[in-house]
């Protein structure tokens, strides 16, 4: 049995194309010569278009000296990549231009992975060496006003296109610099897209849409890459257009489908250790900005208490996400975050406060084969004897894995009519009478 399992384990080939590696090393040498040729004192005074044309002319002159080492196609590729090396992200530029890539993971100069449709795959992209990779990382972070070096070996930031980057360099990163880029689509997925992708059933999305319209507060939980932000973006389309939204995030990722959105983003302290703005600071300040709903991209600290206070004092219908393994774990994490504020609230009081502010918990998971699904939609129906009363409304249970390694299972309706239906119906929203009848659908 063990030998059979070991045989199934995919082994990543560590073979590097020597021709590609030599090309990258040659490009690095030409790039260094090109930089030495430039008069950096006047570069900033030249129009960007003229600068690009001049640099390309210089690159062509330098490349003539190595024409014997390159074919005609290789010569043209060298010129194009030199421009990307100077103005773009070097070898990563073509991956950034690929709309099917959702994650770019650089483990080292000769080891670059991407995620497509939920599956990791190794690419043929290589850097010349660790110095080449480090130069690209420093260029990326400098564009967003950050730094990364031995003194500040970690950085987490957002690129102008909305992509989120994380870089760790030595001495914290063993074996050389590491870079991760989480990319987001230009167009956010809609509820119809989620249904077509098999992430949820129509009746699940209909219920969530009605709950959002009726100002039922929701907590979206799940692991990293489970689709929490995607679902939050999709649900924002059901918020009435006459409401004012304020979003609060560490790195702005939300692409809300709403005409009236105020976006706030935290700020790291400067080199003197001042100027920091935390999520808790922004939540407190947002209450003075006349919000109808406050949307926190991810609650992860003491701001949890301020968020719950807002939900309990006139900002119903607010939304947020949290990292957790299941519904109860999500609520336990909220309790820990409230404890981080320093207030010693009795556990029963804390749980009653959470149950009063949050009505629905939606849990997502990334299953075998990379498919993302809503696995539970539950209602917090209050507290009894100091414990939460959690009632499942909809869910998904995995039953097997197909020949291609994709998770198979069934969506089910638990047969429970949620208490929040009174609030939904009071808002003038009607749902089919048989929506909550117990049933299951295999997928």
C-alpha cells in the first residue's frame, strides 16, 4: 500500500535547460554593459518614449557584438527581453502577461512555479543567478516605495495592477531570495461565474444574494487561496447602489461591483518607526465617514472587536473574511482576536456579542484538483449555555476523487429554515418556498 502511494507522488524535474540558462547569463552581461553606457544623470530628464527608443538603439549596438552567439530570432528576443529587464520584471514579464496564471512562485533563480486553474506547474523560466533574481525583486519593491535587504528582509506589498507580492531574502530565506506574486483578474467573477465553475449551486447563491440585500452580516472563512476574496467581490454586486461602502485592507485586493466605494489601506511604519496605520485605526476612523457598510478584506487582529461593535451599532450587513479550517474554527479565531485587545470579557459575553453581530458564516475550501467550493453556509442561531448554536443551511461533502485527481461529491440542503429569513422577508425579498427542503445533488 505504501509503495503504491509513493508511486503516485509526482516528482518535480529539477532539470534546467542549459541553452536558456546561457541566454539569461548573456542577457545579464549585456544589461550590465548597457547600464554602464547610460548617462544616469540625464535619464530622468528624458521623455519616457524617447528614453525607450534610445535604450533600444544602444542595446542593438551592443548586441551586434554577440550576433554570432544568437540566431535572428534570438537576437530579436534578446532586444525585447532587455527592454523588459530595464522597464519591466525581466523573465517574469511573460508570466505577468498570461491571464491564466493566478500565482507566480519563485523558489530560486532556476525554480519558478505558477498556478493555473488551481494546479501548480513548473515553468521553463529561469534567472541567470541569485543576483539577477535579487535585482528584479528590488526593482519590484522600489516601485511601490518599499525596500528589501538584510536589514528589512521581508516585504509584502501591492503592485499598481493590484497584484500582491511577498518577498523574503537572506538571511531569513535559506538558499537565496524567494518571491511570491498573487495575481487578480481584471474582471471580478460574478455569482453566475461561480455557479458555472461549480463553486456553488444556484440556490446557495440566491440565498446569499438575498441575505446581502437584506443587510444580514456575513463572515466568509477558508484557507489561503480558497476563494474568500473572490466570493466577497461577487456578493458585493447585491448591495443596493444607494449605500456607501468603506473597504479596509492590508493590501487592497477587493474589486467590488458597486458604484460608491471608499477604499482604505493600512500603512507600515517608516524607517523611524512612525506613521503606522493599522486596520484597527482605519476601522475606528471609518465610523466617522458615514458608512452604510464596512467591509474588511481580512480580519486578523484586534480590529475584530471594533468590527463587531460596528455590526452591533447600526452597520448591519457588513462583510469580512477570516482564515480558518471550518466554521467553529473561524468563531474561535474571532474570540482570540477580541482577547488581543486586552479587554477581559467573560467567554459567554464574548460569544453572545459575536452571535449578535454575525448571523451567517460561509466556509470555502480548495479541494483535490484545485477546485474551490462553498462547503458550508451556516447560521449562528444564538447562544445556549454559553455555546454557539450553529445550524447548517447548505453544504458540500466530498465523497471521492476521479481519475484525474479532481474532488467529487455532492451539494446538499440540510432542511433547516434560517431565522434570518424573517429579516430577508421584511426587506421585501421573496425566495422559493421549497428552497430549504432537504436534498442533495451529486457533482
